[in-house]
């Protein structure tokens, strides 16, 4: 946050009166200014969506709002998803980087060669300043996703082992043709990454943008690409069969206090680290074998009902409800009461009930991978029963 605040203050025009502001927080005057811009940005990106695809980061105030409010959340999302890859990437191309939260997250996660690409020169300049302040090297390139520009031109000789796209896909066009164009872009990105590499897409956890991502995922899967995360189901996404469903992840991490302070001043809900995401493998790489047994990723929050607890799970056999009655809770299934959205679990001794599965007193619940952790090959290292928590997020 101190670096974000310093870069923001340096780029800010206009008179700055009063005593020196704190390095890790905002003065009341600054807070009012940023909150006003965040309100505009939030309305334009998540409500009427008039700013989606517009050049809002070329506006100094909106770029400031992005840096102080959205940037930290994108950064945490990126750290969360990068921690799910089979190995930390060394060479990364960040498309639609804006001021670089995904790029900086990749650098902080151990990447050595990172290129941030965006059409906003102002946003790229902010990304360079942030990298410099962190003592890291970041290359930047102008990139316009609306033009058919070969991605290989952006990263020179080094083939990336990850291409990241944070909150940009939903800004590339609209309607059916946009879904095709987005799938084509991700297909190009998947062909660019080195063997074993990944294409990492993070999108807002909004119904419309999430469903659009799932529709793009279905096109790519139908074309033969394998999904590394979050999907364990290899067919068309079951969340798309019902208009009201979508799929998002949540990580148990708190954004910095400044973000909460800005949210309160702008009259917005506090930002949680929620997102829809997709990690794709390059062409030719098969889907990883799921761990044996009845395995599900938890794709809902806990859904308490009369005398029972339910979650939605999505696994190799599809998306379905998993329910356990209170009277059937015992040592081997106690963990069920504390599952997090994103956990991958194996359940045993279940029986079909309604449109899902019912756990009973003899059921076991094993967390194979906590939310945000990679699935161990073959599903090893599980936690059985009640005691310990999920992954780091
Ligand atoms: C919501 S910001 C995301 C920034 C950052 N990746 C993140 O995860 O927070 C969307 C970014 O996409 C960029 N963008 C939108 N349309 C674009 C296009 N056609 N070509 C290149 N960049 C584009 C914008 O300039 C902006 O930086």
C-alpha cells in the first residue's frame, strides 16, 4: 500500500495542501477524492457497465481509484491463482495488465521475466513505477486486444510459461462474436505458452461476466484444451444449464485496511477476494486425472437448512448438492461443517438424494486440496475428519 500511495500521489495533479500525508493511509481530503472516483468506476464497471472497454485508465482520477481500490484485490487474486499452478512461472506475459497487479504478483511469486501489455500508456507507466519502487524489473508493451496482433511479438524470444489476463477478457467486445474473439485470444495464448505452462484468466465474480467466461471455457474445451483449475468436470459447464447459476471462487484473505476505508467512504460493500477464474493448459496436454473416489470442488458457500448443511459441489460426475444432517455428524465427517468455497473434497458412503448426494453417519470427508492450493497428483496428502483448515488461499 505505501508504494501504491506514493505512485498515486506522484501522478496526481492539483494543489496538495496541508501536512505531509501518512505513507500507509489517506488524509480525509484524499479519501473523499478517491472515494468519489471509486464510486464512478464501480458504477461504470459493475452496474451500468458503461466503462467496460472504455479508456478509463487514461483518466488520472480513475487510474488513481484503480490503484488504491481495485489493484490490491487483483494482486491478491493473482497470488491466489498463481499458487494453484503446478509450478511458479518464471516468464510471464500479462495481457490487459493495466497498472500491473497481476504482473507484480507474478514477480513477487518468483517470476524473473515479466512483460505487462496494455493499450493504456498511462497505466503502463504506473506499472513501471510500481515495479521500480519494488526494486523489480518489468518490461511493458503497448497492446490492443481489438487488433489481431501476434502475441509472440510482445514477449520477444522468451516463450512465457504463463500468460495472465486479469479482468480484461470481459472488456473485449460484447455479444456472441465477442465470445468467439475471446476464445480465439485465449487459444492464441495457450499456443504461445511453453509446454507445461498455463493461461491464467481472472474475471469479476459477477453473474454476467462469469457466465461469459464459462461460455468461453466451453468453446475452448470443445476445441480440445484441458482446464487445470477450477474445473474437474470435462464436459460443458453444468453451471450454464440454469440461467441463475454461475461459478466463482473466494479466498479467505483480507484486503488492506485502506481498501475497506475507501469502500466505506464510497458506500460500497467491502471488497472480498472473490473472482471467477480459469487456468488452461497448452494444446496437446491432457486433463490431469482426478483423484480416485467421489471428488468434488465446493462451488458454493455453506447453505444451512433445517437440521442439515448443504453445499454445491462440482466434480468429475458433474455439479450437484452435497448434504449432511446435523444428527449424522461424527468424527469422520465433521470437516464438512467447515468447508470453504474452492476446497476439493472426497466424500464416501454417500447416497443419491433429490438432485444430489446425501452423506450419512458412516461418510468420510477428506479435503484433498484447500481452496487456492494445487491438487496433489493422485489426490495424496489428504486431511481426514475434523481438525485442520484448508489451503493458504
Ligand atoms: C479492469 S482493468 C484490469 C487491470 C489488471 N489486469 C487487473 O487485473 O486489475 C482492464 C484493463 O484492460 C485494458 N483493456 C481493455 N480493453 C483493451 C484492449 N482492447 N486492448 C488492450 N487492453 C485493453 C484496460 O486498459 C485496462 O488496463
